[in-house]
C-alpha cells in the first residue's frame, strides 16, 4: 500500500502542527497550507489523496476552495473533509453542490479523523478492487 | 325728496286725508245729484208745458194760425206767455214746409230750423241738435187742421236746460257743503280717538320687534282690541317658550361641539406624537387620515393624499402592492409584512407595515376601513443581522482555541505524551490558548456591557503617571519572553484626569498587548504621554509589522482579522482594539492609529482635560 498524501488546510498553526504529528505517526504523508489559496496551489501542483480543511480561513475560505475545486476538477476522486460545527446548517447548504465531501465536527479529534480516513480509504479500495481483477 | 315727504305725510295722516278726499267727493256727488234733479224737473215741466200748448194750438183754426202782416196771432200770445230763457220758437208750416207764421227767440234762425229738419205731421216730441250757440232744443209738434184735414204742422221749440247752478240754489248747496265740511274733521277726530289704542298697540309691537323682545303687551283696552291684545300676548308667550327651548338646545349644541373639537384635537395630538406612520383607509381604500410621519416613511405630504386611492399617490411599489388590496373588498384579516424598499434613495430601507380592520361600532360584521401602521425597521433589521453575525463570530472565536486545546489534550493522552519536547510544547500551547480564551471572554463581556449600556463607568481623578506606569509594566511583563525593549516616557507632573482606571487599564493593556503581538523579537515598544493646553495625549509606538492602509480603517471593527499571513501567524480574536476604542470613547476621548507597514505603528489616545474643554471638543 502506497503512502497516502494528506493535505491539511487551517489558519491555526498549532492545529496544523498537532494534526501533522498525529497523521504522520499513523503513516500518512502530510502537507499543510495556512489558507485556502495555498491549499489550492498545492492541489494544482499535485492532487492529494485527501484534503482536510477548515472553513474560516484568510484569503480563500474552505467554502470557496471547495467551490473552485468542484468547477476545476469535476472528476475529482480525492475526498474533502471539512471541519465545521454540526450546528451550522449554512455549511450543509453550500456543500450539497460539492461531490465527495465529508464533515468533521469541531472541536476536532485526531483519533476520529484517523478513523474517518481509514474507513474512507478501505471503502475506496474495496470498491476499486473488483475493477482491478476484471479482464 | 318731495315724494318722500308726501309718502310720509300719507303714512301718518292717511286717515284724515282719506276723509277729506271722501268729503270732497261726497260734496261733489251731492251737488251733481241736486243739479241733475233740478234739471230733470225743468225738462219735465217743459214737456208738460209743450204737450199742452201743442194740443191747444191744434184746436185753433188753421186760418187763425196764419200770420197776417205783422200780426202773428196766437203765436205772439204764446211767446209772450213763455219764459224767455226757455222758449226757442213757434212755427206754423203748410204741407210743403213753407213757413206761414213764426215767432222766435233772437238766438234762433227759424228758416234754418225748418229747412234743416222736416216737420212731424202729427203730435210728437223730439230732441233736435244744437243750433248756432250749441244749445239743444226739445221740439213739440202738432197737426194744423182745416175742416178736419191736416194742412200743415205746428212746431214749438224749447231750449233744453243746461246743467248749472241757478243763483237761487247757491245757499242750499253751500249749506250742504258746509255741513259736510264741518262734519269731516269731527268724524276724523272721533275716528282718531277710536283708533288711538290700535296705534299704541302697533307702536308697542314695533318696539318689541326692533328691541328683539318677546314681552307681553301691557296696553289697557276694551272690546275687540282687548281680545286682540290677549291673543297677541298668548302668541308671544308661545314664541318665548319656543325661543327659550331653541336657546337651550343651541347652548347644549355649542357645548357638545366644543367638547367634540377638544376631543378631536386631543386625538390628533396623540396621533401626531406616535412615532409610527398612521394611515386610515376608508371602505374604498382611499385615505381618510394620515399623520405627519407618513412623510418620512413614504415620501408624501399627508395633505396631498387625503381622499385618494393608494394607486394615485403611493410611490413605492412594495407599499402599493400591500395597500392596493384594500381598494377591493377584502377579508377582515390582519395583514402584516416587512417591506424592503427598492426605489432610488430608499434602497435598503425596511418598513414594517401592518393593517388592522376597523369594525363598525353598530355592526361588528361590517368593516368600514383599515388602520395601517408603518414603522421604519431598517435599524432593527441591521441590529438583528449584527447580532446574528456577532453570535457567529463569538462561537467561532471560542471554538478556535477550544479546537487547539482539544487536539493537544488528545495528543498528550495518546502516544505523543511520551515525547518530552512535545509535552513542553503542549503545555505552552495549552497555556497560551487558555489565556487567549480568558482574554477573549473578558473582552467580550466588557464590550457587550459597554454596547448594552450596562457598564457603570466609575470616574475618579487619578494620577495618570502612576496608572500608565503600572499598566505598562504589567503588560510588558507578559511579553518579556519575546526579547523586546520597553520604554516608558511619562512625565510625573501630568495633570490628574477623571477616568475609570480599571477600564483605562484594559484599553492600555489591549493596545500595548497588540503592539507586543505584532512586533518581532528585538523590536521596541514605547509608551509616552504629554500634556497640551486642552488634552493629554498618550502614544503607544512599536517597531512591528505595521498596518496596511486598508487594514487601518478596519482594525477597530469587532472580530476583524487581517488577511495578512504575518498577522494570521499570531493568534488574535479581533476584540482587543475595538474594546480599547469603546473605552476611550466612553471617556469622550479619541483613539487613532498611524502606521507605516514594515516599520511600525503608533496608537494615539487623546483625553480631554476638563469638562468645559470636553464640551468644546464635543
């Protein structure tokens, strides 16, 4: 199994730092971005296996980032995990137009994030595996 | 002038004048009748005389009747026996009309008589036209017989008497005229005496009318006049009663009108004082009342829209859509909407509009109009929006440090806790985030209190030197790890000013804290204070990253965070500077900033020295 590349986008340096530590420890390759603009730049350079993003960020918010991704990469396969509060219904509304988007409840838990990623990749591989054995 | 006098004379003395004229007429008629009577008597005498003479002459033999030379025979005898005034002529003519004998008054031409009118052959009487002097003649005729045969005619003429006074009648006529003439004034005075009470009554009634009085007539009288006065007094009594009733009704009417007018004024004053615009629409939807506030809400003069339908005056499409439904019969519902105006000049304004049905007091089933209330809710809507944004900001700002705390706590619990260096880092981060959370909550509470007006400002005269020194030292201590130079330059002899020292300390703390956050290691932070004639100026200067022109307009807005990476690298919640500004302004002071990006910033607090100067400054 190849190492999965995870892109973290958050304007809180400490959040990036602690998540990077936890994810790297779990065997992921981690890249970080301080805002949406930087994250978009990284994705354009090389698409990650998963994007984990905050919503409130300077320059380009998580919402705007998702919308640009949706129009730039309609065939996008990597999932987007958005950290938000469950009570904020506004975020659910705009996310309806975005494919393959998942929500993580704030305050974040590294353990829950790792579980969500693992589950996602396992499911993705399970659905991709039969395709590989077909002639 | 003369006509006027005559009319007055006639009015005053018409009774007397009428009697004089009547007596003159009576005298005239009496004289005429007596003359006429005498005349008739004379004519009758003439007739008798003429008839008898003509019969006598008819018996005289014809030969006797003929004239012989100068002898006129019986005719002369006849003439002599007649009154010369009355006798006109006596003629005997033969069958051919030839005059055989004639005697006559000198005034009469016999030939003219005979040739003018032929003889009547038998006994007869006729009236002939005037002769040369215009007098009329009564002619009697008789046959002249000879041996029982008619051989001619005898014609005797008398002058008809004219209507005139005979000298003998003068005393009689004069006595009658005198009697009537003397009786006239007697009657006049008697009549006057009789009608005097009527005059008095008339005068009294006239004075009542001109004086507008309705008193009884007090004149003493008898008979029919007494009856008239009694009836008149009865009528007056009735009129007086009616008038008193009318006056009473009128007084009540005036009083109730005054009361109504007063109530109307009071209601109008109340309607005017109400801060909402009020429209009262009639059954057909037209405006029957509008107060002055309508002008500021709907941009129309209240006087211009009375009795007009909304479609004739309403400038705002949104308001018209709401109001025009009442131009048609509509249900008795309560209608309420918030209108967002779109017309130029009013864009972004929001009006709350409510329409209540007005039910008839007589029949609660009948709606006779609508009461429409309009209120400008633009500010409330903005405030509501602001509150929503505020809550969203606060929850975000609270969750951000919580998020970091949760992640570090979780990491410490897990395998990362075994790493010594991570543990130290985690403790520091947790410490910083707790502090950040604490300061956020403190600032949030203070700013909310100030904005809600709940904060009691406790002003005391304080020595600014001591206050600034203590506050600066305290905040400088918290930034001691950053390798910054702190410099305090506050003269000890600064005037005392009345401030809330706790609040001012928070403001200084936030401003200096902000400077510490954005000044890289090795930088310098200076606090200076100086006194001018009117104010004390406190400056906090740093050699930090500075503030862009775009940001310097916004840093005093709540929850504003710059997009700059340099700013974002340092944690903040966007409340410190807004709170400092609120506090300074609570002291009627000014907080401003000047900055050069990359070189540093300078915050200036200006506090006015005393109340008089403060007023001047305001």
